[in-house]
């Protein structure tokens, strides 16, 4: 019996519970795995340093959780209409191409939200070919498509089966309790990080700049020293955050002046 038949045979309340748990589980696991992936990417590819990736303090990147959660919903919806496709090959092609498009859109929307809404750039593809405003680029869209294909062909069914197994285990309540702890910590982290983000946003808007989040973290690390730097709390140190921000834009003076020039010359374009 395939996955869809398993779901359809459940009672309405059980069906809702099953789907909700899948979504909560997927978001939790892939937010963490995404953080691991980005951590090593920054260490060995982009920054060449150990940098806590993302906006939050803890070991999770919500954009990955949201991305894979979106893919899970997308795959479920397509599975419901699978019989309307003439063959499985065409169905698989539509799934994988759709995954690449969805992941690129999620990356674009998240990037624009932080840049336009908070004057913060969490990542920067400006130096890569075929990029759009440094937020998305062809190279990473292809990477997301490949990773999405791996998720669809190798991980989707095992993850769903794992959740089904959880539902039938005596210690399922323990798993739910642990997930509850995760989301409790996640919400507290989000509130704390949003407070820090608002302080950075105010400073950036007052100075008419877009701050590169990763470079700011590295700057603080270099200023306070590796021994005093808090990996999970990069903005917490004996030096006030406002002083770190002033020091950062002072060191980035040439780049910021170019940004200011771009703002005057091209007021309708993003100040990169």
C-alpha cells in the first residue's frame, strides 16, 4: 500500500494529526541539517571561518525547514494527481523541476524580506554569474534542484514511513515532547534574535546601508578575539552592539561610500 493510500485510509482526525506531525518533523530536522550544511560551507568554501550561519542563535536555519516543508507539501499534492500523468518519468521530471523553482522562489522571497524589510543581507551571490540582486543565482538554483531531487527520490518516503512508525510506537509521546521542547526553544530564540535584528535594522536605516550579516559576525569575532567570542551569541560581548556597528561601517567605509553614491545616482535600485 503506497503513502497516499495509507493517508486516505485514516480517519479525518488521524489524517490531520499525521500530516501535521510530518510537517513539524520535517521542519525541525531539515532546519538543523541545513544549519550543518551551511556551517561547513562557510568554513571550507565561502568565509574560510567557523561562522554561525543565519539570523537565529541556535543550530537551525528556518529557510531550509520551510523549503523542505514546502517541497513535502508540493510532493503530496502531486502524488494526489499522479494518475493523471501519462507515465512516471514525466511525473518525476515535473516534481524535480518544480522543486528547483520552488526553492529558488523561497530563497528570493526570504532575501528580499531581510534586505527590504530589515536592511540586512544574510547571503550574497553578487560575485557569481547569472545572479539577481545577489539574492539568487543560476548556480545555486541548480544545486537546490539536485538536492531536491535527492530528497524526493531518497528521503521523502523514508521520512513519511518514519513518522508513520512513530505514530504506532509506545514512546511516541516522548518524541512529541522532544519536538515540543525544540519549538519552545526555537520561539524564544526567534524573539531574542528579532530584538537584535531590529537594533541592527535601525542602525542600518539611519545610515542608509544594507549590512552584510555574515561579515558583521566575522568583524565582531575579530574584535573580541576567538577566546571571548560566543559562537551561538555573536552579538553579545563586553563591547556594546552599537560600537561594533560603528566600527564595522568605519572599516567598510569605501564600500559604503560607493553604496551611498549608487543611492543618489539610482534611487530606484537596491543599495548593494
